[in-house]
C-alpha cells in the first residue's frame, strides 16, 4: 500500500488509505432519511466552507442504492443548505 501521510493530503497519523478511511468514515443507513441527513451534515461540517464544487461519481452502474444516495444527497444540499446543483 502506498504512503498516504500528511504530505499527500490525508493528515498526520495515517499511513495507509485503509487507516484513513477507518478513522474518518461516517456510517449511516440508506433506509433512514434522518440518519443519512445527519451523515451529510457531519461530512459538510468536517470540510467546512472549503468546497466550491461537489461531484459524485458512480462506482457501480445500475445500483439502485447509489442512485438513491445521490438523489438524497443533492436534495439535502439544495433544500436544507441553500446550495444549488
């Protein structure tokens, strides 16, 4: 596994991508709009006002869960945070 320390943008203390993901993940249940909204709010709080553009790729084409996730994510951003797509 390649080195993903601070010089590569993951912050100090993380030596692998798996370690960074384990420490920074925000769990949620796709079936619960409240849990998903909380996860979105938590993620946005972590990144603060640093984001000017948000893109969401599709890792698995045809997955209904990814479509549901992206729809709920962008709905949350537009309706509750005054952000437009």
